[in-house]
């Protein structure tokens, strides 16, 4: 799938909203969506934003992901998009996603073309995440925050788009059964909210 095809699919992904405005409201989903009768956490939700970076490689688009460091208090060692909590100083969710991305991995906003957004994702830990999709020009600058990010890597978009790579798994966590998506890639274990957003991306791009 080309960058132009992705632009076109995302422009039509927000029904009833202005296609030129990627910060408009969208549908809400979360891991609870995989359980019949499931409901999001019954707590106040913290606004957050992540960047879904689609790297424009000559051989095809790839998704940039981060491996979080093992010592973090939340989501230690997990694979995630660059991003985080939305601050009061941020203009909007797009600004938050771009700021966090630059802070975490050194990818500056002048290398990112924001082209749309995915559904709002509610995490089991109480975050209301806006996934902002952007095309990334290469070569792009990299400067990892060693406290938060252990490494970055790329996954071919073609792998994400293949439904055969979208697995569902369940396990007991904190005394309750949880169901979530998993996208095993090479030796990586992409799961939870990140996997759920990637499945959402695949659904949108599949039309």
C-alpha cells in the first residue's frame, strides 16, 4: 500500500467529520471491546496521545514502534507507540503526540506529515488515548530518551495489514480475565493497546 493510498483511506475514516481535521472525535474502543458486554474502566480517564508513525521506505511503508525500558512504573518493557499523557500546555492531541514523540525518540515534527487518526482507545489502566497517524520522511533523526525507551524498530505495514497476524489471547491479570490482540513479529510480542490500535489501523486501511 502506498502513502497516497493511506492518505485516501484515512481521509475517509472519520464518518461525518471534516476529513481535513484529524483531531475530530472518533469512535471509542479498547480491550474491553473484545469481551461481550465489556465496559471501559469505571474511573476518570486521563487524556493521552500517541503517534502512529508510518515510515516511507523505498521498499514500502513501515510502522515505527518503541520498546519501553524495564524499570518504568507503568507498562515496563512493553512495545508501544511514542506518546504519552496530554499536558495542559499542549494545543491539542496532535501537539501532544508530536511533542512526546520528539521527547522520547528524537523524531522532530518537521519530518512528520499528520494525515489522520484512529479510534480513541481506552486502556485498562485508565488512559483515553488519541492515536494520531503520520507519514515520516527518511532519513529521520533519532535520539532516544534512555529513561523511557530501550530501542526503536520498524514493522512492515504489509505485516500489520495481514489479518492472519491478528491473534486474540486471554489471561488473568490483577484478578480478572482479560482478552487482547497480539501481533507476534519475529522475536517481538506486540500486544494490548498497541496491538489493538494496529488492528484498528488495518481495518481502516482495508476499507
